[in-house]
């Protein structure tokens, strides 16, 4: 089995081949499937990253959450401790560009949202196995976060990101479901 770094590199390569029209189409279909899920309908507080291509677009999901009166919490990375702290986001203007062109909440104008207040967290990644394990971007932030989070977890993925199996380690925690343009994989 290939190692995590080679899978990361391969997947980044695969995703760059997605044309803008396909990227938009797949992202839209994934969002529509998410909106049909009971866990989405029931969730009042949603943890979600601010996507950057080639990740599934989350801007439309955040807008929809606001329209429905849901609270949106986006992560702020703390590199020294490798921790994610989620913060309440009520407008895209509350974001700033940090390292690697990631958009994160501006701490001075956003409030922290404790993990136990979030009903649903959308967990990002580069590659996923059909049993819910994921390979992230290599920082380990979400592995640390998920080890103490007990709410619902969902990942959004293009079909190209789903693999039969990926290498896992003891600390890896699978997500409960993966939503692709074609289907919802219910893992747990």
C-alpha cells in the first residue's frame, strides 16, 4: 500500500485536473446531498472549514447555513500547539488570509465556539477510504481535534478522492459519513 505522502501528492495531482465547470458541478451536487441529510437538518451549530480549491467548495454551504439560521463555526489553526479552535463566523469579512493562503477567522472580532457546542463538523481531507478513514493535509490538526469531539462528523469528497483503503495509524479516527456527488457513504 502506498504511504500517506505519496497518496497526498497523487491526489493533489488528480484534483488539479478537475475543470472549473466540473469542480462547480460536483461541489453543488455534494452540497445538495448534504442539505438532504437529517444530521444537517437537525444541526444548529456547524463546524466547517473555509475551502480553497481543489477542496469541495464550502462557501455555498456556509451561505445556506446562515440562510437557515444556523450558527457557523470555522477553525483557527494554532501552529505552536497544533490545535484547532473554532470561532463563530457571521460574515465572510470576518476572515483574514494567514499561512498557505488559508482563510481563518479574525480573533479580535469573532468568539470561540467550544467543541461540545457543535452538532456537526465537516472534516476536510485529501483522500478517504470507504470505511471513513481520511488522509488530511499533513498537519494532524483534525486528528487531535476529533480525539475529543463526540458530535457528528461528515466529510465532503469528489468521487476521485475515495479509495478502497488507505494506510491508517492508531490515532486515526474515521468520519461517520462521506458525501460524494453520487452518494452518501454511511460509515458508522
